[in-house]
C-alpha cells in the first residue's frame, strides 16, 4: 500500500510540474493536449498497475512463500526453491508464471515475472530458475534460507496438453528459456506422452541442469561453439531431420522461437511458443505486454499468454 501511495503521489506531482511547465511556455493547443494526454495516460497506467497488483492480493492470488534453498547453477543463474509453509500451493499448469516481489531493492518497484520451473506438490515446493540480469534478479540472489517472498501465482495460461495419446513431443529451449520446460516435461510424461528436450546454449558454461531434464525424456544439446552437443543453433540439430514429432513447445529468445516456428510450419507440426514480453502488472490491467496477433489485434501476453499457438502469431513469413 505504501508503494501504491508513493506512485500516486509522485506521479500526480510530476503531472502538475510538467503541466505547469508546458503551459507557461508558448506552443500550439494540439501539441499541449498531446503532451498532457501522454502524461495523463502514463500516470493513469502506473496507478492502475500498482492498484491491480494490490487488488490481486485481495483476490488471494498472493502467497508468502519461504526460501527453502538457493543454489548457484552458473555464474549468472540461480535455482530458487520456495515452499508454502501452510500447504496451500495452488494448482499450477506448466508454462504459467509467477510475479515475485523484490523487497529491500529501492530501484525495483514492480514484481518480476518468472516462469514456473518445477512444482513438487508433495513437498509444497516451487522452483524458479532465474538469470541474474538486473537489480531485481540480482537482489533475488541475495535471499537467505527462511526468508519470506511474496509471490503472485499462478499467472497466464500455460501449455496445452496434446490431445493425441502418446504424442511425440519436442520441447525446445534456449538460454533461460529452458526454465518452463522441466515442469512441462514432467506433466507430459505423467500424461503418457513421449518427451524429447532440445536445449541450446552459447557454450558449455550455459548448459544447465542436464540430469534434471534427463529424468523426463531424451536430451539433445547444441552450443554455438560446439563445446557440448552439436555445434550451432537448436534448429541445426540433426534430430529435427531424423525424427517426426507430433507437437513442439518452445521458449527462448524470439529469433530462436521464430526459427523453430518456421520449421514447424514447414512440417505442419502443432507448435506452441511462450513469449517473454516485458511486463508490469502481469494481470492484464496495464497493457504494457501486448503483442500483435495474425489478425492485427493486440493480445495481452500476461493474461492471454504467455503461451500462444504459432498459428495465432504473424510469424508465417
Ligand atoms: C512470462 C515471463 C516469464 C519469465 N520467466 C523467466 C524465468 O523463468 N527466468 C528468468 O530468469 N527470467 C524470466 N523472465 C524474464 C525476467 O522477468 C526478467 O529478466 C526480469 O524481470 C528482469 O528483472 P531485473 O530487475 O533483474 O532486470 P531489469 O533491471 O528490469 O532489466 C535488466 C535487463 O533485463 C532486460 N529484461 C527485463 N525484462 C525482460 C524480459 N521480460 N525479457 C527479456 N529481457 C528482459 C532489460 O531489458 C534489461 O536489459 C520472464 C519474463 C516473462 C515476461
Ligand atoms: S503486464 Fe500489465 S497487462 Fe500484461
């Protein structure tokens, strides 16, 4: 609530200041109104974002989880294990994400969206694989066992399960985009489908958690320098020519997802991608995460995605 009041106060002050400055210098009326509406809209959307995040707490989508373990996986990645002390971990679908509140970080106002890496219901544990890229994620890496973390969950739609029995599924990930694929592999295997992972990294140092992935399916690797697995990008791997898959699920950098989508279009394979547009509220309120679909409509990645069928996206060309 204090952050909410801070936002409202500081943005109202900013609007006042800019409006006064703008109207005190000469200029035409249309330009003045444009400037005013931009300021008004940005102020309004920030208030909305903060309100939505606080409102969702009232809607009981918020849990205070406890840090059970924090493991450094590489120089740039941590595995954060959080437990629900009251045994109230909600049902979570593979591909859904959470919004993590980062405490004691003065530059980090909004929660950070992180994919669900794994859920162990028996232990009431949620795992997050986090790449340390900025203030928010680096602050997460300083958490200690027993610390409380406020998490909004589960958010987004998740990957759909194949309708065909025993479907041959290829799960393709690049960089930290491998995060949602472990839990997806677990869910697919539990539903009787055949799972293969095709994971790409820049070099051997970026290859993570191989033994975990092998628990749920075959593992194929590529590195750009050829230090582990086949050399090149995931789309260069020989498995794509050797095997025929029924469904493909992808998460990673957009150029990689587009390249895999091109392969899927060409082979007429059902393919789902998980987009990682920048987000603020994570709840469909602020519209800062929209992406254009193949009909020219803006789609909210946080609430209508992050998973989309490639046929919904303008990626055909
Ligand atoms: C649905 C979804 C799921 C995600 N899942 C994961 C995950 O499982 N693990 C993980 O490590 N990260 C994930 N991300 C990305 C993660 O949210 C950002 O890396 C994080 O918010 C950065 O916060 P920061 O404060 O550390 O960095 P900031 O200071 O906010 O930014 C640091 C740098 O990271 C870049 N950045 C910020 N947000 C994103 C983003 N959404 N995508 C790409 N680059 C970004 C910024 O442009 C900047 O260059 C996910 C994002 C989305 C939208
Ligand atoms: S992040 Fe606010 S609408 Fe998607």
